[in-house]
């Protein structure tokens, strides 16, 4: 124990106090609440930065009250400090944006109440050090998000999205509750750090089931296929809600996996499930995103794909890279949503490009060969200069380079000018160097605090090969799409993909969401 408690633990307090004030003054503009809310969010950010400084100077710290099942524990370590700083920064940006965005709204005070309370709950969630704190924070965040989604309760679509969110989030919470009971039964402790240490000796049957439930909860909270519909329908809520959801709340599932990484990695079945479900979600979300015409809907499907890829990273045991992915995705997605209002005007102002160079089969083959050769050269260089990378890291890099190969194919098309060919080849090289560079940065910051990737066995090798082949085939199909885009079958496929293969409609029928939208 440390004499001085972690300063980041104080970050939610100003927000909670102001939320209480907002609850007592829910009018159009309750005094100076909007300005005070921004100040409270900024203070939380300052405390988060101070927490990082405290971690660097004094090392990890834990504050614990109670014992047994009723243990209240909060932990300051590399993972919690990173997530607290991320949530505090995004929270401050969203609150600052909200101050102008909702100026004049009839229920402005009520919105600040829900937003501040949800932000505070999220800050506590990412600092949780025990099962009880984790559970209570998940429940509080769920209630806060539901209130935010229902800011316009007269909109049937908003009620439908809130209902879907409550069902999916509630099932995930139930899975976490069951998992917590099983982990207590298996290990006799509710401390998350102690559970991770106990996992090194192997998982008994109860713990194996618990880990499976935790993976299920993470999949639901990250909007994995097929229960992703709630995330793609939150556009009826104000834009700050979309930004906070897609850049903050959606990280809850990823944070859960990273926080219990030792437990998850001790279960090969759980790791395999993450690879398969994450890979499927990433591919599905990316394909559907390409068919969307609305800016915010395309961003929502992008989030589905990104969270699926993050689960894939967890399943491969690349925990530091998964954490870096969460941070990077949150920052760019928050900016994308808050700036989406001017996106249409910006696109319309751009001069229309000329004919696009369509690559043939030979050009696509050359492009993928060139991208892979450049990637192999960069990987070999990093192995000699820094250290050899794991098979999982090399496989993930190959998946990422497939996306760049699509650009290279454009540059190698017969009609492409030489300058375009040079730029696309350079893009492939830069992408490979950036991947290994950022991975090295993630290893330096978080590698010592998270499990190393396991040595792949037969199952792991099979999943790695399956993932690389799946993403490779989709990338090749995307590169060749201009050749068969005008075929009637392609038009029909585009319609089906634009509707998400109707998986969301199935959930609508199960919960009566379609009737709800028609009758109100």
C-alpha cells in the first residue's frame, strides 16, 4: 500500500458532484453547469496526467477496502493509467463539444447529468482492481448509456437502439456476474491481480467456464457479430453520444480482456474463440462499411470492424498491440464523429477525380507479391536490429499489409501513371515500417505488464493460417472488384451487404423492435 492514494482515483469525483447538481437542476440551462462540466472534465484530465506521473515515480499502487467477495480495490498500473488518460481526454473533448452542440436544448441539464455520471463510471471502471468494482462499474455505465441513448425519447429508433443496447449489455453483465462467482469458487479471491497470478498454475473447470463467460461478455460489449445492431443504430442520439460510445464505451470489452489477460491466455479455447469471432467480425464489418452511403453509419460499421480486429489481436496474444489499437482507434474515431457534420461539405468541395486506374488480375498479383516482399524485408531488418517477432505478430502484420496491397494494385494498373506507382509502393513500405515501429513502442510501454504471446501449437497455427488466408482472399476480391462490379450478381450482393446480411433485422424481430418503430 502507498501512503498517497493514486491521484487518478480522484478524477471522477468532480464529475459526480456536478452530476448531482444537474440532477437537482434539470432545466434548459441550469446556471453555469455547462461551463462547470467542462472544468470538471479538464480537472479529471489533469488528475489522469498526474496519475501517470505518479506511476512513473512510485510504481504500481493498489487501494483496497474490505475483503473476500466484498473487496473494493482500485489499481494504478500501466494499463489503468493509459485507459484513464484516454477516457479523461476523450471525455473532456466530448464535454467541451457538448457545451456548444446542445446549447438551447430543453433538456440540456439532464444530458449533462447522464454524460458526467457515465464518464465518472467509465473512469472508475478502467481503474477497477477487483471483481466487485468491475461489476458495479459495468452496471453503472450501462445505465448511463441507456439514458444518453434516450435523450430524444419520442424517437422510435432511439428507443429501439436503447432496447437493443440494454439487452446486449445486460446479457454481458450477467455473464460477468456468473464468471465472478465461478472465479471466486475456483480461486477464493476477488482481486484481479491475484486471479492473474493464480492462472499461471492452470485453470480448474470452474475457471475455464468463467473465462468463456468473460470472452462472451467482451464480445457482446464490443458489438461483435451477430449482436452488433445496437451500435449501428445509435445515430438517433446526439453526436456527442456517438463519439463517446464509439471512442470510449465500446472499449469496455477490450479493456476487460486486457485486464484479465493472464486468465484468458491460460485457456486455449478462449483464445481460439477470440481469433475466430474477432476475425469474422472484422471482415464482416469492413465489407459492410464499404457499402454505406451515410457518413455516421459508415463510421459505426468501421467501429464494428475495428473492435473485431482488436479481439483478434487479443486471441493471438498480442496484448500490448491490442491496447495500442484501443488508444489509436478511440482518438481517431472521436475526431471522426465530432467532425462528421462537415464531412459532406468537404467532400463536395473536392474537385471530382478523373478515371480510376482499374488493375487486372496480373496487376493484382504483382501488387500482392511486391507488398509481401517489402513486408518480409522490413520484418527481417527489424529482426536483425531489434529482435525477432512472434509468429502471431508476423501474421497480423501480413494481414495489415494486404490492405496496403490494394493501393499498390491501383499503382500497378496498366493505366496508372508512374508517379502513382511510386507512391503506392512507398505506401506499402511505410506501412510495414510503421507496423513494426508502433509494435515496438507498445512492447516498451506495456509489454512488461502483460503476458507475452504463447508459443503456437497445432491449434494456434491452424487459426493463424486461417486468419491470414481469409483476410488475404477478401483483400484480393476487393482489389478485383472493379472488374466485376457491373455484374448483376455484384449489385445484388451489394444490397445484401448494405443491409448487413439482415442479421440486425433478425434481432429486431426477436425483441419486437420493428413493431416498436411502426407503432410510435
